[in-house]
C-alpha cells in the first residue's frame, strides 16, 4: 500500500542553497532578500508595490487597517471559507457579515452581496477558493450599485468612494482572470505562502494593491511597514547605515514582518514556480479525466478566460450526505491516501456560533460542504500516484452504499 500525503511542501536544493546564503550573509531578519522578493512579486502580479508579511491573515488585517476599517464598520465575507477571512475582520474590531454561496457553487451569491451592503459596510472580502479567481466583475457591480450609501472615513476610502474589495487570495498566487493576474484585480489582494501552499516560505504572505489614480503607492508601502514593525520609523536594515541608529515610534503598532530566511525560500520557489504550476495542471487534467462518467462535481480550474493556480482539487459526491463523505475519507485513508474537506462553513464553528451565526441561514454553503472531498494535489505526486488515487477513489464511490 502506498502512502499519499495530502499536501507536503516541495523543497529542492535551490531552497537549501538560498537559505544557506541568507544564513551566511549574517542578515536573517527583514532585509535585502525580503525587498527583492517583494519586487519580484510586484513584477509577477503587475502591481505598483508589494509588502511581504508573516501570514496572509496579517496581510488581510493590515489591508483593513490601512483602509481605516474598525469598530462600528461591517465587512462582508463568505460563509464558505477558512476562519482567517473573518477573523481578520474581528481583529480590527469590525463586524463580519456572512453571505451564503450561490446555489451549486463555492462563490458568494453576488446578488446577496449587494443586498448585504449598508451604510456601515466598508469592505467585501471574496475568497479565490482552490486557486480559482472569483467573478470580480460581479463583485464590482455589486459595490458600485450601493455607492450612494458609502460614507468614507479616511483618505483611502475617499479615493475609492465605495466599498473596498479586499481579496483573500491565499490559494491563488499565479492565477489569471480575463487577462489579468491575481493581485491586480481586487483593490487589495492577500496571498498566503504557508507550508501547504503552492509557493511557500514556510509561513508568510504578501499584500498587493492595484494602481489607482489618487493612491500614493509609496505612502501606502511606508504605512504598511510601520504597521508591521511596531510603528518604528526605520527598519533594521535602514538603521545599519552609518550614523543612522536613531529612530522614532510613531504609534504602538504590530509585529508581523517577513524575515529574509523566509524570503530566501520564496525566492527559490519563485524561480521554480512556472514548472510547479504546469505540473499541477497536468495532475488536475488527469483527475478531471478520471472523474468523468461518475456522479461527482469538480471545481473547474481552467476555462477560456481564466486559469487557476491549481491549489486544491475539490470533489462533490453529488446527492450524498456527510456520513457518506466521511466514510469515503476513512476508506481512502485505509488505502494510504490522505484527503481533506474544504471547508466546514464558518457558521458551524463555535467561535461564529457564539457571535449569533446559524448554519441554517446558509443552506447553499452547507450543501457544498456536506459531500465535499478534497483529493491530494501536490507536485510530489507521480503519474502512478495520481492513478493510484483515482483508481481507489472511483472504486470506493462505486462500491460504497449510502
């Protein structure tokens, strides 16, 4: 029996060599490698600037903070997502407003997004689930339709003059939509480089924003640096210049910077990333081919006007329930194949139930969750491994009775 893990990191000698170089350089915290990584991400995403932090959650929180969002404000989030989307809203003191999925899809119901916008709404945070970019034309249409309700609280909000779109693109680095790269589509975009992500820095994330008339990109970058490093007016690298020890603390801010060790891993990963994305596409196409003819629905990663990052392979066991789904996962594990579920909707979690959210108010999210199985998808899988996964999965769902 084989052992197929769910999502191990893909490390090579290139990452080892880069981290060794960083360690040998004597500079291991935020410094030249982090700045280089930021610049290359901006080039990849066609954005004016990038700030790298220690997590995508920190990136979302800093996007909210720089946008002036806090107590008394509302932020629209999907009910079908990981907690980081909503918890970042809670961190700044705002209230998450959850919106159900549209029927038979993982994306928010965009009609309900528009209906959820009030005078208190300051942002909407869509999720590019599995690496598939959302329909941002519908999202912008929704926020524009309620533009008259928007009351700006700071200069950035005045520039947009409407609800700000902050993408949780934790899964979607490298994805494309209508000729644009993920990172330049939403007003702000947060990427994750956690260990299970396509491109990893072990822990880490990046925040990008699209160019817009009236936005001072350098001022935004500087403010994000202050927010992520205690409000210190100079980072450690700037303080090493001759006679430049002195600094100020402009406000008692936060600590969530990326280190050069992390960035070194990311730089090596970034050079390999095109081949990693290509391999993921090959695996997805093999999965898609194997699933045809079975009573399942899969997340579509590629189309004429979009291309996913291929992060997760989500399968829905059409017409089945949670007991059946869970039995499939157990039987796959018995054959050495680790599977997962993405996601248990937030209203089912204790933290959000305690806030008053009830899964009964989100029937479409529950329907997506109740029979969803995520198959292993990573670049350590050989073609034989992929065949082993699909042979066993189709065998199990063919034999298992409800």
